[in-house]
C-alpha cells in the first residue's frame, strides 16, 4: 500500500493512496478550496500538482466538470488525421492524458469512508463494496470516487438485459454488459444435446446465466479477477442457478472438457491502462490466442468453441481478417458457422466521435469453431 504525506496548517499529514488503475501517488500536493478557479486548477493539474479539496463537495464536482471542458475545448481544435489507426492511437493518448489531469483533484476519506466536506454524500457503502474494509484515512481522486458511486448505483439497481428479460448486477471494476447485442447472438445460436459448457472470462456471469437458462445442465464459469468471481457468484445466486453453474478462479480453462466453450475476449489489441480497460484491450491478442490455442484440447468430441468478437480492430487497422483466420488455422480450428449483429450503442451513431468512421462499420460476430478432424 502507498501512503501520501503532506503539510497542512503547519502539521504533518499522511493518508493511504487509493487508485484502482494503479496511478502512482502525486509528488506535489497543495490544499485547495472554493477560492480556486478552474483555470488555475487546470494549470496546476497540467503541471503535475495534485489538489486536496477542502471546500464544498458540490463545488468540487463543478470544478472537475469545468476542467474537463477545458480539456475538450483544446481537443476540438486539433486537425484531422491521416488515418484511422493514427486517430485511434492519438485518441487513446488523449484519454490517458485526460484521466491524468482530471485525477489531480483529490478527496479525503476518513477510516470509515466518510467525506469530511460540506454537502458531501454518504459514500460508505459504495466505498466498502469497491475497496473493502479500511482502518486508515485515505486520498482518492474525485474522478475515481464518482466512478465508485456510479458503479454502486448500477450494482443496486442492475442493468437490464433484453436477451434475458431480467437484470444483471455489475460491481465496480467489473465490465457491465451494457453492449448487449453480443448476448442476442448467444440467445440465437443453435443448441443440440450439449450438457456441459465453459464460460471463459465470465465477468458478471451473464453468459453463464444465459446458457443455464437455455437448458445446459452444467456450466463452469472462470475468471482470473477476484472481484469478477464475487460478482458472478452474486448474480448466479440471484437467479438461483448455483446447482447448474460453478465459478472457478483460474486463467482461461478449468480442468476437463466441455461441449461448448464460450469466450468474449477484449476486442482491441492494445495496452490496458486501468482495471476496466482489460475488458476492452487485449495486448498482442494474449487472451484471444490463449483461448484459441487451448480450445481443441478442452472440447469434447464434436464440441464447439463460441468466440464472440467485434471486428472494430480490423476497421482501426489493428488486425486484419486474414490474421484472425490465421489464428484459427494455427490453433487447428475450422469455422463451422458465424452469426453477425450490428452494434446499437450510442457511439456507433455519434458522428462527432473521432473513431466514427470505424465504429459505423463495426460488426460483432459469434464464430462457432470446431477442431479439425
């Protein structure tokens, strides 16, 4: 655990540093309050100086929004780029820079997760769910804290899944199935006499739950992340499916073989910079290749691998279709069939998005793979 030390009112202070995306503790700290304007706050943040907020909580939120507007105004003045691949890489760089700047506005939490500021909300339950019990005062960026609060509200109310007709309850740090079109593919895919399935990288457990609802009697859902394991187990209990679904913490495959092995890996081969990034970015296709290379040895006779994958990487110039098909061939797999669906998420229709040209061409596919004879 990292601690941050500073001087305030002539006294030495310290607190536990909290950062879910492993941002290093700031080296320069100042005390800030309602007298600080957005231009000065933006300047300090760009210079690498973090601000511990001692003013009104709602004013801190307003200040954060004003800083974000200044970043977006600068970004809107940038010239058009030569290629979509260049646009993607610069877009990611700008996202990282934006997160770094906005992460410089800090909020104190006492050991019981109480915010000692005027008009501050009660965040105790949200922080306890995200961070677990604490016995020390801590510092966290307001940007991260707002994410913790939002995730807790999602966890309480749930996310509607049209393909299920019910809700799934994600938690902070576990990717929410808000892009539900891929679940429509799971609902549409043909099922024969299959009795056993693996769900690789289960996350919230939503795919395992859908397979159980479709009649598969035994499912093992795997994930490497402890928070995902806990989230999946909670959702499975909500559906009373504990007898059908076993949750196992492991890297990719559990022991044994299955009739169907489903995987919805991250769809973009690029570096991940936060916990949630790992659900989107798969550096050097590590998870995709690991799944494909291990598939044949874990399939029962006539078994099927169900690979859910967006082709956005192809439209961004990060992977070609021939490269993907080559990965299948190298793993001793053939394509039995493929189901396609177009995205419905708002970004696919947002013409102001720098990646709009690629997003509007995106297709999500369910590749049904079989081992070569």
